[in-house]
C-alpha cells in the first residue's frame, strides 16, 4: 500500500510541476509549430494547442502552451507584450475553472 501512495504522490508532483499558459491576440496565421518555436526558447514545451475556427481551420486568436513550472515565469515575463508578426501577445497563466463554477456563471449571464 505504501508503494502505491508514493507512486500517486509522484504523479501528482509531476502534474503540478507543469503549468499551462494562455496566449491571446494571435493572428489567424499562427500555427502550433510557430508557437512551439517561440516558447521553446525558454525550455521544453510539453504541449501546444490552438483554438481554431471551425470553417477555416485557422487559428482563432488564442491558444495554450504547457511548460515545466520553473520555466513558465521566465517565458511569461519575456513574451507578454512581445510582438509575433503584427500582433502584440498577451500571455497569462491559464485560469482554472471548475465545472460547477462555470455552470453558475453561465446561469448568472442568462436574463
């Protein structure tokens, strides 16, 4: 039993040591590869995902980048306000929203 709880703690530590950043104000020409190149200056990029337009398949203006926790602060400071193409990037930590609070917020917005 002890080995199992140690393994679970190790998995949680690894998961908590990665932080996702939200990147806003991306142009429609932005690709996963270009965002990966930009953030890889600060360390190993774990994942990149872009919101895409359903009709065109092009970038919808924002995306998410997953880095190790130690590198996110440096990347955030260096890239927030930096130009990518003709756009000024807005880089922030991802805002976590649990399912229940999202439903409450959605219901508040209804007339």
